[in-house]
């Protein structure tokens, strides 16, 4: 279940007020753009997240404190 839907149902069930974000950048950020891109790509590639995170684990990013696996040892 998507978190927005979960929290909406939770607030309705317990009759809690819903306070909307008043930040002018709300839902208009690069982060939101990437989240929407991932959602749209997952429609075409259902295992997208596992492939992305698997690739990140196999090829560690520089300066992230993860050492690449040593081969032949």
C-alpha cells in the first residue's frame, strides 16, 4: 500500500485532522520528480527497484565506505 493512501485511511479512521504542507516547493522538487519517474518506470519494469539496488551493491559508489568485493582471493 502506498504511504499516502495508508495515512489518509488512518487519519479518516481515527478522525484526525489532515494538515497539508504549506511549503511552496511541496511536490515540485527534483526528489518528487525522481519518485514519479520511478513509479512510471515500474509500470513497465516491475522489478526495477531490485535491479537498481542490486547494481548499486555490485558496483559500490566511490567514497561511500563500501569496499568492492575482491576477486580471486
